[in-house]
C-alpha cells in the first residue's frame, strides 16, 4: 500500500517525454508556419526590383511560392527557407539575396556555356521574418505540454 502511494508521486518517464516531444513538434511546426507566412507576405510580386535592405520582389512569384518549413526530429529543430529551383548554383543566389554578395552563374547549354558573376546587395526577408515572430515563441510554449 505504501509502495503504491510512493509510485504515484513520481512521473512516468515515458509518458512525460512522449508528451514533451509531441509539444515540441507542435510548437516548432507552428512557429515555422508563422515565419513562413511572415516571409511570404513581406515579398511583393512586381516587375520593379526592390531597394537594397528591403525584402526582394518576386517577379514570377516563384520565390514567394517556394518558401517551406520542416521539422527535423533528429535535431528537434525547424528549418525554414526557400528551395533552390534550377539545380546547381542557385542555392548561392538565395544566400546572396539574403545577405548580399556575389556568386557565379552559368547560362546556355553544354556547347555554349557562359559564366558570369552576379553581384547582389542584401535584400533580407527570412531573417526579419524570424525576428518578427521570435517574441511570440514563449507564448506558444506556455501550457503546450499536457
């Protein structure tokens, strides 16, 4: 009888960790969705280029459409950002778009391949979206483990 009362006073470790893992997945996924929405809404679809320091313009709407987020259970993190579209080399262009810098780009087919360096001034959109949503994160954690 006494042993039973003592056992009820301790947490069931598996149940607690399972609920904490579930709450972590839920909160980080919601946070990723909010950051993605904020980043998408900051990008305007227009022909004109944006000013340096402002979010970029999406001329075809592809940059705005291909911002995704995903929860990584191995690291308990969420990854948020745009997906490179045309294979090699465009990942550097997205990084140059966010932080500024240069990257080498290839054009043409196999026979008439040309290389040129493109210079970008920083037009951040993911960093400001993250910073805008970061103060809301503690409220998302509050009462999340049930």
